[in-house]
C-alpha cells in the first residue's frame, strides 16, 4: 500500500485467532421505499435552494419517500423477510430480533412484536413465539447498541439459534425547514451468527456520551427539533472522543499496535460513519484523521502542504486562536493528502445514501451495504465503524472481513434504486403531511398498514 494507507494488509495476515472464534455479520438485507423525490428541479426551485448546495454541499441527489401504506414497522418487516429468503431461514432459526429505531409506532409496545406479527402472516400463526424482541432507542446509535448486545448473546453460545438486528426509520422534518432536504427512509436487517461470511466483530467498543440538545423529538411531536450547527459539532466531538477510546482499548489489548511513526488508522482499510448526509462523513473523517495523524509520520506531509497547526500558547486572544484553528481544519479537509485517504477509506460508503437520504439508525449499515455492492471490501481487511446518536453519544468499533465475503451474493441495490418511481413535490408534501391516503404505487408482495382502529392499535396485512 502507499504510505498514506499504511501496510495493514501485512499486519492482519497472521492473525487467525479472531477468525477461529468469530461472531459477526453473516448477511444483510436492505429495504428502500419505491418512491423518491429528486432534490434538484422542482424541489430546489420551490425551496429557493441552489441545486449545487444539495448535490455537492450536502451530497444528496434523491430522497426516499414512504408510500401511504408504509411506516417504519412495514419497512422493518420487509427487510427481515428479504433476509430470511436470502439465507433460507425459518422462524425457528431465529432466537432474538433486536430493533433499533427512533420512529416508534407505539410509546410502549415494541415494534418488533408488530414485525413478528407481520412475518407470521407469511410463515404461519405462532411461528415466531419462541423468539424474543426488544426495541432500542438512542437516536441514530440505537441499532449499533442492539448489534453490540446481540453479538454477545450469540458469542455466549447458550443458544444455537442466530440473532437478527433491524434498523428502520423514517427521517422526517417540517416542510420548508433546514433539515427537510436531509430526509429519507429505509430499513436494514443484519444476520448475526458465529462463523459469519461478511465480517467478524472485534468486540472493542470505544464510547463517548454527554447530555446535549442538538437533536430531539419531544413526546407527541411528529417531527424532530434540530439545532443544525450545534448538532454537527456534537457529532464531531463525540466521534473524536469515541475514536480515542477505541484506539486506547485496541492498543491495550494488542489488537492494534502502532509502531514508531504509525497511527491507528494505518491499521484500518475502511472507515464508516453515521450518514445524516453524505458530506458529513467527509467532515467526520477529517476530524478523526487530523486527530490520529498528529503524532505520526503523516503529520510532516500535512505540514508540508498546509503549514503548521495553530497552538494555543502562541495566542493571547483565545477567540483569535479558535478562528485560526477552524481555518486550519478547513485547509486540512481540502488538502490533497487528506483527500487521498478519504477517497481510499471513506468515500464509497456514502454511495447509496446519495440516492436515499438519511435513514437515521440504519445509515451506517447502508454504508456497509454500499461497500459490499461495490465489491470494495476484501477478506481480512479491517472496517472501523463510527456510530453517532444525537443527544449525544458515539460508539466506535471494528470488524474484520471474513474469507467468505466474496461468496455473499449482491443485492442489486443500485439497480433497484433506479427502478423506483419519481414523485412530484405536491405528491411528496401530501404524503409528508399524512394527507395522501391512497398509495401511489399499488402494494404487491409486501406488508401494508391496513388500518388504525379506534384504540390506536395498528393492523398490518401482507398483500400478495
């Protein structure tokens, strides 16, 4: 590898201990609604937004939009059904279904019970009664916490069955709000088992948590409150804190042992981050690499290109120091040296999100799906995941690609996205406000929200 990418292929080739006792992701399925709204054209004109701000500034071209018969529960059921069919699973094979969401359809009842009820319309009444389910809520980090938890259950080996982790969300902000163009919807289901084909979790989790008001949705509110710039900074602070925690633990346990002049990211081939919008993963990777490279051989190359980083002891005015430091961070993100690393380690993870938008707690795993669909991950490479949940908390963990990764069939996601139906701005706004009662696409071979009764209970069906 080139110097900027390290020589981790040599470092991982002799490590067989992980592979012999692996627990991780064996396969995954993705469900995206069949409707989309282009963010250029009618939307950008009506919202008086420069299209370049959307396609280049935030990196999104199309927004996935749920149809009238869809919600977070139907999407979860659809991704799980695809996963079961892909892997030839029966209900009795699954011991636990853990579901991460911030789009709950009930304040008390776990969404997973609705999902099980839908799947039993396909597999038979009572077929999932031996399976437990729980819902994880922690903004966009919920699914990652579910994955951590279920992986330890699988590793314990007390039950021979496999686990499933489902991410499902509808990102919704008020019409005409600054967050509107970062909306999206979708679900990702992960099959977690021993001896996985895709990636083995290395079971080191660096974390960071503090109380913030960057993003929240008060009880009874259909849309979230977002403090945009503050939320971006909370994301970066939490990611840097969690990565530092991960790096320290990985070094302490001998998982990653940088030699003189090396750093943690030299041992990582792929960096995946939570994707509220694709440009944010560039900001996140710039923050992480600037932090990680500072005491390594890479820093000399950075300084040769953009100069020396401002240091607080050289300033009498703290505000002037902060302004100069922010300017240096921008120069770093624009530097050729950083961009080379970003293109090699990060960029491709956002490919699907550019056509889907934000799917909240599943967006980081949509990033994994992007790499798999593009065939970018090779056996034994290390993937490092940086999950963020507003409020705020972050979790950084890693996994190693398994020898069987090349045998896992493609899902054809890019082709499926091209077969979606484009909708008008008016159609989108009616669906957004709940005024579009009729489905724009007639349901077929899918789960639907049939009705909500007088008690508020949701009734689902499978339409053949």
